C-alpha cells in the first residue's frame, strides 16, 4: 500500500462535480492499494500517518502529529500510485490490486485511521474520476510504502 501524504490547511474532493469530502487543517492522503496488500498494510500505514510528527510546534519545528493538533484527514483512492514506469513511456498498472480488493482495503484503511483517533475522516469516491483541491501547508509532502514500514518494524 502506498500513500502520498500532504500537510494541508484545507482540502476538498469532488466526483462528477459533486463535493464528496472536505477538511480543514490536517492531511490529504492519496492511497494506492497494490497487489499482495493485506489488512496489516492498512493498519501499519494508518498508525504511522496518524502519529507522524509533521506539524510545526511553537518553535517552528516539525514536532506535532495529527493527534496533537486534532487534525482532519481526507483520503482519496489513487491506483496510479502503483504504476510501473520502468519500461517504455506508458505506465503499467499491473501491480495495482483488483478493484474489489482495493476498495475493501481502502475502506479498511479509513476505519483504521478513525480507530487510531482521527476526529474527522472524509473521502472521495472509489474508482471515480475526481477533482482534488489542496491547499498544501509548507509545502510538506511525504511518501510512505507499507512494505517498507513492515520491513523496518
């Protein structure tokens, strides 16, 4: 499971022009579910994201987590994070999980981040063509891969 996390002052997502999720200060998470991902990937990723200290404290140091600032989360499914661009010019998406499996883990990830303590979790529409508006705070953008997190645990 791969995630691109952006620290935001606000973010919103629309599917077919309809607002489906909107947050204030917190994190926008683009989530890609890859073949072979399991529930443990969602659990480790949600826990890491919730506790990642990437918000600034009073001394302007990245010392605070989502938990510390009582921040919100916007989760948007993004299978293109599983792209393989190693051959040719057109990405291959064979490593992305099948849609039914990916949606199940996407939904489970949102449950996990809520269980970790996120006060508000909003989302896009799985599999839809979406418009994402992000006001990046920093900018701070971090890429996480659950396979790497599990190896280093």
